[in-house]
C-alpha cells in the first residue's frame, strides 16, 4: 500500500487547500467542522462566505484526517472531539456568541459539543448530519465491530469519489481512496451516543440536508433530529439537487445563504449566547 497516493495532500491529489483556516471578523464566531475522511477544504468555501459577511471563522482539521490512511486508523471519536474542543476554545476567548457548524461527522461532533457546553454554544447548524448511514451498511458495521481489533487492519477502497452531484466539484474534491474500517465504526458508536443527548440541546438549530444524499439518508436523519432535538427554535432545509457534501455541491450558494442568515441573528442579538 502506497500511503502517499491516498494522502489528500499528496501530489497525486487535486491541488486544493486542505489546511485549517481562520478568518477574522466580529460580533459572532463560527466553528466549522468537516466530515469523516474529509478535510477542511469541505468547509473552506462556506468559511469564506461567512467571513465575507463579517463573521469570525475557524475551520478545524480533525485528528488523523487530511493525512495518510494509517493516521486516521490510529484515531477514534474522542480524538476527533478533542480537535473540535481545541478549535472551540480558541474562539471562546473573543467573548462573543459561538455557533458550531458541522458537516456529516462534523454535525454529530457539533451536537456533542452543544450538549456538553450549552452555556458556551449559542447555536448549532448540522449539515448532512451522519446520525444514520444506510441500513445495510449499519448492519454490516455492527457485525464487523464484534471482531475486536480486526476492523483497524482492514481498509475500504473508495473508487467512486465523494458523494457530490456536481461533476466539476466532484472531480476536484480531495477524497482519500483508502479508509480504515474502524473509522465508520467509530462514527456509528459516536452517533449512537449523541442521539441519546439530542433532547439536551436547546440552542437554536438549523439542519440542512440534500434530498438525494447516498451517504446519510435524508429522511431518516432529518426526521430523527427534528423529532428528538430539544431546541424550541429549529428549522430543516431540504436541498432538491445536492448529494452528501452539500458545502461544495451544486446548491452551495443556498447552504451559504442559510448558514450566514442563521449566524447573523446572533450578531444582531449579542446577548443571545445560548438558550440551555
């Protein structure tokens, strides 16, 4: 196995910026969290859109991501969460409302943070949240997870690229061709834990999901989140064309508009830091 071929930052990968980012702003801070086996690139366009509106933005790189497949295999959901908490602490120092925005796995991690720190998280936006994968995949992962350390030694080969409707966006998207089987198993364990905590989340919430998401089925994820989320103020937006990675897909402008509008309410009402 040639690890460099599967590193999103290698010379064989599309030449896009997969590094972490910070954009200055004022009035509110937004923490952006990418998805499983993804990179900060997934959130960079959205970060630039928010920064253009004057919002302070921090895009984190989750532990083990944007590196060789073995690096991801050496991490688990607690390591990923540590990356989120570290980025969040950097934003808290500004003393302004903090909004957490996560894609896929990032949406689950954002929900964990909102439940853990209700006094510090003012609002949460979950984009294509990964609380459920297709049933057949979840059943298979459940079976394989019983084999101890074996999943950490098995790597899944991705030949189709990212789940993106827009062909041009899909061609340049940096996708790791190998992913340790332990990674989606860790995601499902995390999702199971965070699902139980959704009623604790009372902050204003936005959920955006593509109707034709092949990675995290729209109906099951959105219905579950909207039913169990404890927020009095919550809204779901369904995109009619997009697949899973909605932050770079054909309706990314709509995503940017929705998220920017959601965050803006906290800038206009700076005393509204959290509702729970």
